[in-house]
C-alpha cells in the first residue's frame, strides 16, 4: 500500500482521474461531497483541528487518493 502512496506514477494517475470522476454523472453528488467538503473545510479552517500537524495540501492529497479509489471501485467497475 505504501508503495502506491509514495509512487510518482501513482500520483500522476490520481491527478488524471480526479477531474473525470468529479464530472462523471455516474458518481453521485453525495460521493463527490465526501471529497470536496472536508477538503474545503480544512483549507478554510485548518486551526479547527489544532492537534493534527498536517499541512492543508497533505489532507487534500489524502482525500484525493481516497476519493478516486472509492469512486472507481464503487461506480466505475467495468
């Protein structure tokens, strides 16, 4: 699992997949909001969780990876 998270090729794929998944009508709005709302909230209010020493970008990247894996597994299985 860590090999995927540390792979540059893996991150390039995440960045390629995130846009089409967010635009896809096959992925319900509630799933898209599971990615967007926490990312936006953390960008606006990072001090709301002062005990977490994570950067805004790290949280966003984690959510992007989680969302792409989840959405493809649930809605775009061929």
